[in-house]
C-alpha cells in the first residue's frame, strides 16, 4: 500500500498550493481559456477524461506524467478543429522523444494555436468630415499561441506497478492584430500511478499561477478614433490564471484477450470563484467528466463521454419549473494500423448555453516500428 500513499501525498501538496494561490491572487476568471479546449480526438471523444490514462504524445497536454510510458520510440500527433464554419481555427501538434536514462524518461514538446482570421478593422471607416469610405476597411487576426516543454520520469517500475511524475513549462503568446500582444509563462505538474488494471492520476495546471503581460500599440489616429467614439484606450495590464487541479481514476476491464473496456472519471477543480458547474462554491468549483473506451484487438476503438454537467431550469413547464441536470455528450472512434493511428470525435468545443458540435480528427505516428505493442 505504499504506492497509493505516495499519490495521495502528492495530490494533497498540489491541492494546498492551489488554495494558497487562490487566497493571495484575484485573477480574471476564464483567462487563457484556449488552453482548456483539449487535445487529441481520443480524449475529446471520451469527454476529456484522460488524466489517468493518457500515455501517448497528448500526455504533455493532459498529464505530463504519462509521457514516460512512451519509452520505446519517438511519436508525433496532430489535430485540427474549426469553429463557426471555419471562422475560428484550433490547431494542435506534439512530439515525444524517449531519453536514454537509467529509468524511463521522456521529453515532449507541444504547440497550440487558436485564432480568428480576417476580422474587419473599421476604425478608419468614418472620415473626419463624417463621410464613409469602405475602402479603408482592413482586416487583422487575433490568435493565441502556446508552447509546452514537457519532461516525465518513471520513479517506480516493478512488474505491473508503476509511478511516474512529470511537468510542463508553458510559454504563451497572444496577439490582436497590430494593436496588442501579450507574453505569459506558467508551469504544470502531474503524477500517475498504475497497479494492474487500476490507473490513477492528478495534474495541477498553472501551479505557480500563469501571468500574461499585455502591451498595446495604437497609433495616434487610432487613439483619436477610440476617444471620439467614447471607447476606453487600454494601457499595459496583467492577467493571472490560478491553478486548476484535475484528479482522475480509470479501470481497464479485460473481458478477453481481444476485448477491453476502459472507464475513467475526472474531477476538474477550479479555485477562481463560482462557476456554472455541478458543485459550485467560493472559491472551489468542481466539474466532473466521464469517459468509456472499448478496445477491440488493440486495433479498433469505440468511445463515448459526458462532460460539462450543469443544473438548469426545466423549460417544459413554465409554471412549475424544476432544476434538471444536463450534460454534454461526445462520441468517437479510432483505428490503429501498424505505426499509424487515426482518431475521430464528435463533440462540443464551446459551452452548454451555446452548443456547437464539430467533427475532429487527429493523427498519431510512431516514427520507428515497434516489434510488439503493449
């Protein structure tokens, strides 16, 4: 029983750090939300529940401790998703590189971009004499970038028991046309424990609080237009993102050598005030995630998940409204052929009040053919 105690101690430390930061910082809620969209169609098809089971290149995003299970060959993965008929684009790519050390260790790098292109700039639409000149309309892009540098090391690897830790160093760059840009830095920490078919994991995102420093560079003409139209002219500012703690547990049911069913549950805990979640308090709110994955001969995968649980009023009876529990379902599938794995998910990448379901594909390639698969 000594290994579960190590995991519990680590979770307590992560939770304590998050609570301390919540007391001393007053962050802007929903800062850097593009980092919470997710990565990989496998996880998104399972309701974003892979904190305890992620062991491929996407582990750098979900739980860097899982990277150490990539101990044989380098691997790369990529994903693309679009919002609002292509107006918003989300791209993700990652690579992992096993290191030649005494214990399984892995280095990973991940890149994320979320951007909206061709936004109309109408600051010069109206001329000083009041006339309108449509030729003065230009376009610009608003994009968020993140670079994650990850490292994982397996501390214990004895038979079917293992314990690994990992961390991310995050560099964030946000740009709004030529008007503004921000640079941010942050760190994540994770731990993963496996004992036979039981898998446990925990990750603390933004564990040291992530800071974004904004700079604005409006021209004199643009400042004049903003002033005449009663718009505030922004100055330098700083955003902070408080730690987020995610706990996960999974179990792999082996019905036969060729058919397994993995079930996982995650608890996403935020410390920046009340959110519209099932458990909402000040300062802690908890959002549960549930996921299933059927594994057929380690070649075909069928997935389903549920997330974004919320309590809302029933619209069926306007006179006697009652609170009902709603959630966001997701489904997915995948297949593996040799070194290549293709995953698909159909899920909502926005929120419950304005659902927008989209098709997501991701591709994973092992750069060297393995002699066997675990």
